C-alpha cells in the first residue's frame, strides 16, 4: 500500500496544486492526509487536492513522489478511480 503525490502543476486560487492518492486503500489515504495536516474538505472522491507547499509534509509523512502519468496509472489500477462521468 502506497500513498502517492504528483507534481504541483495545476493552477487555482493563486497557487499550484498536486494530487494525493492511494494505490489501494482510501483509509490509508485519509490517515496520511490527516497526519500531514491536509483538511478533509480537500478530498474529492478519489484524491486530495494539495497545495505545493504541503509536499514536504506529505513526503515526510510517507507519501511517494511520482509523475502525473504514473499517479493516474496506479490510481486506475487500484480500482479506486472515480471517472468524470461518475461524478455529480
């Protein structure tokens, strides 16, 4: 079980954002996010949106840094991916 974080390349609200996902278990994802001070409101069905300045805390808490393509591939393989058409 691994929690993954990609590069902060998504601009919003004057900041760059990354994604935080688990490759197998949402409970593991929520626990690591909480340990790194990421608020529950940052969770969006299958991932957390995290600001660039949170990356050092996430890595210190045990997240593995990967590229965006690798993060997406592993999220899909995990079966946890929520596709756009499945969202409200």
